[in-house]
């Protein structure tokens, strides 16, 4: 395989913590839960189960543009092929995100203050390594070995997270925002994926991701409350950009190309997808995913002290209504 690694230059401040008392009981409890709930991707997943490629991996309704004339023209065979390619594309992006999360958490072990936080971050490094292992194995063994390149949005987000020198910025980008998206998506896949093996994998990953989101809620409030005006403004601006990168412009053109669709047909799907998004004309579980994503982002921003007049205005500009999200919580 070609070398597709990259180097990211960063400067980290390492806190060598030599106080060993339990100073943050909630974080220590999270660490205990992480130890208790470890699972083995090689042993606890039944890799002998075959994938029914004719049935597909994801629900067809998750394919961008499903239900539009552009995809209605596909026969059953080509729709099944598109299902596999689209599923592989989406799982590839989750895979790249898990790899980035593993690296970011390894940095956070150095950077976070207090051993309670360091202990938990050490377990998250293991969790993210396991997620990278299980998703890459599924793609390589069950999806024909096709791993799609990382999208420009996801690369931009993780380049920033990995290159930034402040632990609370990394934590907001990773645990508060990227993990929120991952939790919502893995929950939807655990309930709707056609492949039972993938449903099992997603359920196991979901157990871990919920803990990861909890770290941000427990570790950030005191730090955010004490930020300088300049640091707070930087964090607010980053939060807006990170949400935009996670929620917008992630279009799987390569998956459509893989099944032989031409540029005009792909452009038609892209236009149809935008129209559906504006009209909320999505399948029921896609609507639930969007609502859960918006609700959780707003709720967690409020919990950590990031929801204020300025960020509320930013959310409205993006298309997230904080008031409606709070009502749906």
C-alpha cells in the first residue's frame, strides 16, 4: 500500500503530575468504568459471520440522494453496489476519525492536569486504538478492502486539533463535538444497519464513545469559566468552525464514481441532497439523528459553559436553534 501518512508539527506542554491522591472523584469513576468495560475486537466480535452484499450494509435510506430520480434510475444490482460503496465511504471517515482521536488522546495524556484525567485519557487511547482496529478490519475483510481517503473537512479538523497546543481546545474539538457526531451516528447504525455484524460492532463502540463525551462534560467547566477573554473568544470561534466542518460538505462523490455514475449524475444527486436537507425530507431515522446531534451539541455546550449569547448566535447562523434543541432534550 502507498504511504499515506503525514507529519503534523505541534508543541505540547507536558504536565508531569506527581500527586497521586484522588482529586477528581467523577473522573476517577469514569476511569474505573473504562477499565470495567474493556472489550477485545479480535476475541469478542464474531468475524466468521458473512456479509450479505445483496442486502447491503447500511439502510438504503442513508445513501445520499436516496428517493430522488437520480438514484431511482439504478436497478437493484447497481443500488446494492452503491450501498456497499457508500457504506465503505462513511465507515472510512469514521475510521480516519478514530485514528485521529487515538493520536489526540495520546497528546492529552501529557497535557491534562491531574492524574484522574490522565488515567482516563490513557484508557481512551486504548479505546480509540480498538475502534481503529475493528473498523479497519471490517473494511478490509468484509468490504473488499476498500478504504476511502479522508475528506478535506475531517482532515482540516484533525490537523487543527492535533496541532493545537491547548488541551481544552483539543477536548472541545474531540470529545465535545467530534464524539457527539460519532455517538449519534453509531447509535443510528446500531439500530438501522442491515448487516448484523456491523450492528454488533457499532453497539460496542457506542459504549465507549458515551464515556468519552462524558470526559469533556466533567473536565471542562472549571477551565472554561476561568479562561481569559482572548482564550474564550478563540474557543468560541473554533467551536463554530468545528461544527461546520463536522456537519457540512461531506459528500461521497467517490462512492458514486465507483459504481459508474458520471459527473452530471453525481451533480444531480448533490443538488437533490441539498433540496432534501432544506425541506427535512429525510427518512425518519435520519431526522432523529439530526435532532439528537443538535440537541446533544447544545446540551453539552451549556454544561461546560460554552453556550452564551455569542455562541447561540453562531449556532443559529449554522442552522442549529438552541431554544428548539433545548426543548427537545
